[in-house]
């Protein structure tokens, strides 16, 4: 069920792993001594290297990571005069969780089989 919900809310990922003028609500700033703060591409590369990072955002020379997947919302192209705002998702890690978005996968058919949990009474 969750993979189908993500397939619906994150269907834009078929067009690529990042989105300009978008805030996916990543909140944890990356430490300043990391090269992630150079640009959006560096921020995304650093996220790929961090095993806990599922998504990232870059704005005003600040890179932020998140260990969850959120859709977020559009940012005004003027961005209050603050410049670029780009968000991205780590598609490889999402795929490992069962959410496939590569060109060979059908984004609407991400569940291999249903697994039902049975309660155990003790």
C-alpha cells in the first residue's frame, strides 16, 4: 500500500531524481565542513554517500538531508530573492525499499506481493 501511495504522490520522479523550485521539507543541515554546500549537485552526491539520507534540499548555499520521504511543496520562482531552491530524492535507496522509479519499472505497479501480518496472542 505504501509503495502505491508513493507512486501516486511522487510520480514526478519518473522525470528525474530532483526538482527545481521545490521544497521537500528536508530539515537536517549537513555539517559545514562537507562539500555538500557547493551546489545542488554536490548536495545530491553527498546524500547518496550517506546511508541514512533518503532525500535532500539545497538553497541559499545550505544543503539539508532527511531520513524520510516527503513530497513537500512548490517554491515561488522568485523565492523571495533568495535564488535557487532544489530538492532531490535518492532513487536507489527508495528502490531498495520497494519503490521503483527507473524507466523499466511501472510506477503504478510497485508491490511484488501482499504480505499480511497475523497478530500473535500471548
